C-alpha cells in the first residue's frame, strides 16, 4: 500500500514594512513641505527658514514650492503683511509662503497627513525597539490636536537616553516638526500610575492613540 505523502504547511509571516509616505507623494521634500504647512496652516514661512526646518536643499525646496503653488496647495504671500514697521524699513524682499486653507485639497490632505503620522509612529516604534525594550508608546498633544497636554509623545521602556534622542531627531526630520516627548523607565511609570500622578493620568485620560502597550490592558 503506497505511503501517503505528508505535506508540511509552511507558515508564512510577512514582515511589516516601514511606512514611507514619500512613496505615496513621490518626494521626501514634498512630504516634509506638506507636513510643515498643513500643521502650521496660518503661519507664513520664508524659503531659507523652510530649508532649515525640513532639512532639505534650497533648490529642491524652491522646485517643490512651485509645484505646490501650481496645484493650489500653497500660496505665495506678501511678506510685508507679517512684518513690523522696523522690518519693513529694511527693504527685505523675502518671499513668504503659507498653506492655502481655501484650496480644494486642504482638508483631505490634512486628514491624509494625520493618518500618515500614525503610520510613521509605527516605524518610529520599530526603530526604538532596536535599542531596548519598548513597553508603552502613547501619542497625544499635537498628534491628536490637543494643545492642553504638555507632551506629544510618551515613551516608556528600557532605553539609553542617547538612543532615544537620536531616534527622535530622525523622526522630527521625517515629519518636519519638533516633538515634545516624555521618557520614563517602566518602574517609574508604574509607580506614578499607582500613586495616581497627575501628569501621567492627564496623558492616559485625555485624547490619545496608543501605538504600543506591553504594560496593561487597563490603559486602552
């Protein structure tokens, strides 16, 4: 009697890839410009200020600004509107740019960028995990449009401070904004949670998005 062949089923685990929003928009500089302008819609910026904030080459910034102006996403505005009387006397010809809040894609693009920030935080979390144990990563503050909270990011785990600062600096360049973050070792966080520390409770009880939670289901 022929022996039946036993087929082994191989479990295929697909590794989650890092999210790169420039793959959607075609240009890292364009993405950083969009993030900067959409997150600061009412504020005007001049070109050299923009290059510093998004860490990009001047020519690349000028080219992408022109593309976004032609699409109606960004406006070139009169710099004198935002200058003091003393500054106007200097005859500075800086060109200023700001988001077109009345543009056809403004609300939709802001929604996309907000969603993208969440996905980019997943990439940030995986980067952190290479340096130690990540117990909790909580997004709040500007990530959820809550200006009443003192921090944007709560990181709990076992890390070297230099490693966190390095990854935060990289993350800030990617999203073209400064991040106010708070880091606590697990032991400190658990103690402050137990004694009902006002700061910790304010983060947990306010609007937030929990990206990683290896501490307690009660936090969700």
